[in-house]
C-alpha cells in the first residue's frame, strides 16, 4: 500500500502541485426519488429474480418477482442508494427494487467530468451521524465538500481502492469462514453439554414458570418527557443486544424512576428473552433495569437461588430460544405461545455440574463472540486498516 501512496503523491506533484479543488456533493451528484421503484409485495422468495434493497446493513432484504418499476443499474451504469434518514449508502451495479421511500438513487450529473467510483469512496470518508429523524440529503449531506483532484488521479485512486477493497473482502471472508467454523463447533459442544436425559436421577426437571418469575417488558409513554429526560435507568431494546452483546450493563436509552411501574425493576442477574418480533434472542442483565415489550423478563426464584448457576442458565437459554422459534402463535404478528412457554421443562443438574458446563462454554463463547479478542477482533482490525489507507488516499491539500 505504501507503494500506491507514493505513486499518488507523485501524480499530485505533477498534476496539481498547488492543491485540489473541493466541491459540494450536490454539485456533483443528481438524485432520483424512489417512488416508482418501491416493492408492493413483501412476500419475498430467494427463487425470485429481483433483489429488494435497503441502504442499511442488511442491504438485500429479499427477492421479488414483480416485473414493473425495476431500477436499471449495471457495471457500466451503476448507482448509489442513499438512505435520507440514516445517511448510510451502498454502491449498486445490478437491477433492483427498493423497500423504503426514504431512499434516493444518486448518479453524477456528468460521467465524463468525475470518476463516480472515486466520489463513492470520498463519501465514505464523511464523518456525519444524524441526530434527528429527518431527511438529510438536500438539507445537509449534499452540502458536504469532497476533494476533486484531476480526473487521472481520481481514476487511479478508485482503481487502487477497488483492488484494496477486494483484497480486504477476501481476507475478511477467510476470517469469517473460520469464525463460522468456530461458532459451529461452539454450538455443537453447547448442545451436547446442555442435553440431559430424563432418566438421569441427578437432574431435576421443573416447569419454566416454577424456575423463574416472569414479567413483561414495556415502553413508557414517549409523550411524557418526565419519563425520559435525564433518565438514568437502563431501558433495553433489541438494538442493545445487537450493539453490545448478550451481557448487558448499560443501555442506549434510559428512563427516569417516574417511568417505572410500581417502582419494580428487572433485577441484576435476571434475563430478558424476546417473545415477540425477533423471537428467542436473549441477554443476561448485570444491572437493575427494564426492557421494552418485545422481551419477557426471567428472574430466578429466590427458593432456587442456591440451586442454579446464572451463567449455566444464560447458556441454557440458547436452547430455550430455539424452542421459542419453533413454538409461536401468528395472529397479526408472531409471538411465543406463552402457555407452552410456562410449561416448558428446564433441567437443573447439580450445581457443580452447572458450573463446570458454564466454565467450558464461557471459554468457547469468548473465542467466538467477544469483540475484544479472537477472530472478531482480527476482522475488525482488517476493516480499520482498510479505512485508514482509504482515508489517506482521499486526503488532498485544498487549492488556494
């Protein structure tokens, strides 16, 4: 990469020694509204030909067989899809439909004046995080400036970054494949270690409702500012698990004591498990807190406090989560059959055996899910290295 940097620096010295022009994105890129490209039928099927896109992390939501209103893109005629609310975006070079009216499709006013791929990479260096739920392209994002060196430099930067992007993606794919193998191995041993026989006299089986006190999560009224302003009590949503993992000490959003029904919080050492929407996802709470209505709180009953190891039960809830996904009621939206859920039998082996199993599974979990070590950290390091060199390649002195 150092050789590529030196090559670009020589081109700058030759073609623009006095610096480069900076221009606003709105002067470079035209936009099209998505109205006529929005999918009507969201019953997706992987056998259908046309992808339905979002500018978020998921990118391809599914595939549709709708034939009208398909946005035409190709290798020779690509576009950038841009989410007007989140400002996330993707490069697209194939035909598609979209899910949301919040998207805009961006293309250059003049393909001969700029390297479109260069502009895309330059947009990736813009550090802007929206703070409100409003549309941003016209009012804010299109006003950001990017450097526009001479066209030969733009094309060379884009070519280098294309190569570096492909190499980084290949390395990440190898690491991801190894990580998935580790995760598969972890699940195999987890399922074996957490499978118990009803014939084993050392294991006591109890209905879930006798093991745990069950309480529903809820969302305090958003209309009452006194429930949210300067809140200090963690209030968990699925986003907290996605962002911070399955052991939760603090939340993205907080509520005040006035928002707590009856003054009762979910205690530290209890669990939340999603019984609607993203069914089966769970987390261990290590702070007194609350959660939204997607979650049911499971608090180990005081009579069993000395008989159950919290980390053992944390791991066993993966088994419970799989059961939940196979036992749902669908009436408007999917939810767990709570009658069956309460009757689900939970194994309670001797406490020493629970601790032994938890210790083994903790080590496996650290290898596969802890962002601070192991393969996930290596994947993140590769991405950070890529972003470092990308930002260096796209840094130019401003003319005048």
